[in-house]
């Protein structure tokens, strides 16, 4: 591999026209991999000589080599290096980074992993929000960054921030896993916002999406789907006919306790439902669903009150009508 100085000079001189970028890309590919990663620790100072916006392609190659060469970013300045990644994702040129999409996705993933490891998910929200439209080939394309962004919004409890990628239409999906995660995390975002009908819509998509074999995401989505269905509709609808029989059976087997909760709910006894929840609270807690289960219980209270109120109003109106009739018959 030629010297780092020479490579940086090429990046500085060949980041203009499409023809120059094509030439630069071939040079970067030659230097990529182990040769570049072997010099990872020495790459960071060279980033200061490059502009994330003007030299995006070359900057991306150097940044990705640093970010993926070590699981410990303290080797590159720790928090300062995260600032460098965040600044790049925000400022970089979409046209340039789309020449090396896998590297861009690697950098996004490293940022997500690191802020989660540091228990500071909020630090990754703005950079990943900026990254989503840059890596999309069209506004309707679902990318792996969507799910990474949504999980950071969830962990940081910044639910409204998640709406920026949930309110658009998605028609292009490259990887099924991206769709399952998008629907699952998106459903949880809407639960956090108490927009239960929207949550139900996304969880329904995760549960009924075609799958060659059952996956853990679909199982967890199904558990929440049952709970949100009870909150919204007071019952769990049957699977659509297009859902595979084996997937239906497997999901039910993995969510037995939730099916029993649904049965208890449909019986209409508040006391029985409370008892069931208390005796199974450890299982719900281990699924991180106890809070949602308590909202199911609350929804039963509200439904029972509405039913009693409606019954009372109906009886009252009948009584009024009856008393008027009686008065007219016996003036």
C-alpha cells in the first residue's frame, strides 16, 4: 500500500467530478481491508486534513477502517471519536457515500453499538436521523439504519423523534430482518406515545409478514400484538388467512401465557384478571411487558365503566319513557 500521506493527497485531489471519484474509488479499494486497518491508529490525525462534506468517500474509507478495527474506541480518543463519527454522518455527501454503502452502514452500526455500550443512546439519535435519507436510494426504501435509529429513540425515551422515520411510506425492503425490526421497534415507539392503533398496525405487520421460519422478533411482536389488541379492541382478532399455519402455531406456543391473559380478559372479571396478572407478573416482567399488561388491566376498567354507564343511560331513558307513558295513561 502507498503511504498514508499519498492516499490522503489522492483523496484531497480526486473528490470533485464523478470521473475523479471513480478513480479515487479504485485507489481506495486497493488500499482497503487489512492494509488500511493495520494503520488504523495512525489514521485519526489524517482525518483532520479532510472535509467530511467535500472528501466524503475518502473520509468514509479511513473512518470505517478505524471504527471496525477495534471494539474499544478509546484507542481512537473514545468520546472524541464518537463526535467525529457523528459529525461525518451529519455533514457527508449522499452522492459520495452511496458509492460505498456497506462501509457507511458499518459506521452507522458502530455508532449505535458504542452509544448503547456507553448507556448514552441519545448521542446517536441526531447523527442516525441524518444518515437515513443519505443512504436511501428512494424515500420509500427501508434500510438497516431505520431500526438502529428507532432502538436508540426507544432506549433514550425520545419517542417523538422516532416519528421522523415512521410517518413515511415504506415500499422497498432489501432484508426481511430490517422489516421485522422496523415494525417491532416502531410499534413500541407508538406504544410509548400511547398511539395504540398505530402500534397495532405495525405489530400486525411484524406478526403476519412472510417468514421462512419463525424468528424471535416475530414472537416478541406477537406478545405485544395480543396486549395492544386488547387495549384497542378488547379482543384479539384471528390471524389473517395468508399467515402460514406453522407460524401461527409456533407463535401461539411461544406466547401461551398471553393467550391465557386474553381468555381471562374476555371473561370480563376484573378480579380474575388482576389475580392472573399478579400470579404471572414475573413472566411478564422478564419479557419487559409488565407495564403494557397493566395498561391492559386499566383498559378493562375503562371498558367496564363504559358498559355500566351505557347500561345505566339506556335504563334511565327507558324509565323516563315509561314514566311519561304512565302519566299520559293516568292523568
